[in-house]
């Protein structure tokens, strides 16, 4: 089934917004290493994993606490989240 012009326009708008809000991982890494990041790094791993080692300056926000944390974090800041999994 071929998408309609309206569907294509909505998809285009969605992906343009998505791409404009994403940050390339290498750019984030460089800014963190240089101490020049203008964003807050959120570590979504378990508290134990965070305590074992994390990106300097990162805040521990385990995934199960993300919804509650999102209500408390200032909306004017940019956030970069990282995590890891076994799957």
C-alpha cells in the first residue's frame, strides 16, 4: 500500500524533528572528554553499574526511575542518556 501525501508529510515532519533533537554519539563523547558539554548526561543503568563506573559528571537515573525524574528535570536543559544491556 502506497502512503498518501498527507502520511508522507507527517512522516517527514516526524523524522526531521527526531533527527534535529538527536546528537551524534562521537560529538557527545568529545564534549564530555573536553569538559565542554552543555548538556546533562543521564546514566540509565542500575545503581550498582553506575557505582562501578560511569561517565564523569553523569547523573544516575535508572530506567525504572526515568518517568519520575523527567518530571523533576529542568526542561530548558539538553539531556543525553546512555545505558547498556545484555540483549
